[in-house]
């Protein structure tokens, strides 16, 4: 059974930082591209960043230079380090295993102004 569990969300002031984690089980994590997505209230889910099995990364323009995606294959975990947070970053953040199309349940990030 595939399971992705996100954690690390919370309430932070604008300009602050958070690190999200997503632990995967039941998947071939090390050979999977992993992605982070977010969905703000009333908006469609949007892609934020992804990291390939070869550790190549890519970011949406809205987070480039502020967010960093990384992975630790020994822990089956993908991270999203978020710096210089803005109120418009407020959303539920989800991780996704691109290989199998699996999603986590999401973690709420709220940035106050």
C-alpha cells in the first residue's frame, strides 16, 4: 500500500521559513520523481517544485529563489525548504509520487502579513 505523509506546515509570519517533509512508504522511492504542489482556497492545485531520481530540480517561477526541494533516499523522504514566505504562499501543500501518481493528504501552510 502506497502512502505519502506530509508534515511541517503551520502558521508563520511573512518573511519567515518552514520546512515541509513528505515520507513515502510502499513505493520505489529512490527511482521516483517527487513533486510538491499547493492549493490555495478557491484556486486550482498548482505545481511548486519537483526533484528527479537523479536529483535534478525545477521550480515554478513564483517560488524560484525562495524554495528548495531536496530528497533523502535513505529515509524515503522529500523536503521543501521555504524561505522568505509571503501571504500568497498560503495554501495546503501536497507531495506527489510522479511515478505512480500518488498523493499525500496535504499539510496547511498559513503566512500572516
